[in-house]
C-alpha cells in the first residue's frame, strides 16, 4: 500500500510540473553570442511559450543585469517592444536578484494573442562583452486552461547574461597584483641581504 501511495504522490508531482506554464528565454550555444561590429556582441535569446499559457497584450519577460548594454541595437519579433531600465519591470509574484547599476531588458507584447506551446522567436540585444555569467529572468503571461484560465502566471529562472566588464578583469588584476607584491618583497629581501 505504501508503494502505491508513493507512486501516486510522484505521479501527481510530475503532472503538476508538466502543467507549469512559462515564457522561457534561453541562450543554448556559444553561437547565440555573435560579433556585432569591431567591439560589440549580439546576445540572441530564443524565447519559448510553454503549454497551458497564452501571451496577451502587455504580457512580458525581463532579463536582469545585462552588462554592457548598447541602446538601439536590439531586434525582436513583430509585436514585441524592448524597454531598458536600471530597475526592471518585474512580475508581482517573484523576486529576482537585480543589481540597480546594470540594465534590465524587458520585452513587452503588443500584438494579438499567442497560444502556447510555441517558439516566440529570437530576441537580441548588444553588449560590449561576450563573456557569459548566470543571471536571472522573470516573466508574466496568462494561463489558458483549467479553473485558473485567464489568470496571470509569473515565473523566474536562470539565463546567461554578459559579465560586467570589471568583473571579467578582476581575476587578471588580482594575479598581476599578487605578482607585483611578490616581486617587491623579493627585491626588498635581496636589498637587505646585500
């Protein structure tokens, strides 16, 4: 009887996870970050609308802490608009980590209803760096079935974002700094020995 109970519990948990509805942006390969001119890089996010969800006018997703953002270099599918702000548009039921010194990119839908599941297309922005780190995204869309149909669904997850330029240099600066200290100490020891 206990095995049957556990099996039923796991089946219910799997169904609950399968029914989850989200807008999910992702960068899946290194080829999704491409050169844009001599010093910049396109970050090409593929966004997906999962089962049981619609995208209605004013639904959105935000990618937080997009370092090195270059204004005006964005592209997105028809019906979507980009806004960039230091404090991003955030769904009411989630709390992402948000550095107030880095831009957040929010794509808001302005077209007619999209029904999931489907690919939403490629959403691109330009950064000064091609070095990725783990960041966060959040989205808000609309449930399209069941007793909660028509209600807003908020979600949060991880996505690759550009590393702030100083963060990329800090390990190198640290190594050079330690080497300089080591050389100075070695020089002082040699002077005392002579």
